[in-house]
C-alpha cells in the first residue's frame, strides 16, 4: 500500500506517520500492493480528525473519525474500514466493480455479512430542471440533507447535499 499522509493544522510527526502506516497497514492483506491510501489528519479545537480514502476501480472506500486524541481516531478509522470491507466485499468483488484492486486472498475468503441491506421505502418524483443554488434552497425548504435534481446548465441528474459547517456539496456524474 502506498500512503499519502497530509496534515491540516497539525504537523505530521514521525510518530503519527508510523501509527497511521502501522494501523492502516493492517488492511494491506485486503488490497494489491500498489493501492493508494490517502490520509488527512486535521485538528480543530479539541477535535482530532482522520479521514482515510482508498480509491479502488469503480468505487471509493472512505471513513472519517473524530475524537479528542489522534491515536484513538486512527484506531477507530481502521476498525470502521475493516468492517466496511468485510460487509461489502461480496457486493464489490462479485459485481466486478473493484475486484482488481483487492488481493486474491480477500476476494476468495467468505465473510459473514453482519447486516443485510434492506430498502424499506421507495419514492418516485418528477426531477425538475433547476440550478444547483435553487436545488439547495429546495432542499432546505424540505428539511432534507440531500436533494436530487436535473441540472439546468448541464441537463444531467445531480445531487446537492448538506455538509458539516452549514456548507453544501454538489455531486455530478462523470462519464
């Protein structure tokens, strides 16, 4: 695994770097050796946050954890990613979405799925053309944290979503 470790409002010391590489390195058995792992360590007041993003073909494995101690956050994020991998392994590999990024041992091993994903409600609605800013207003009016709409500028289905700190994000398809 190749690590890219970045610090925001924190100096990435050798101790932090080795803790990240040691803890997240335990996940090495699940991936091919050339898999890139992006790690961002940040500090805001008493919040010690780690964000880990592992791009794999056709998907992204991501987790972020916050605590009052960076080493605790590192431990938590590793556990969450390992749980995600075991839970979604069959879906990712069997659908051939990301099978090439995973190690053979992980792909061939059967893991018990903790929870079956169940869709309990389906909604259908007209997707109206609008600008992303208008979609954000509509999302706020509905009291939701995301909103699906047809972008009037690109004529593509987009999603706006509410981020931490009362900011907004826009998801656009990439073809």
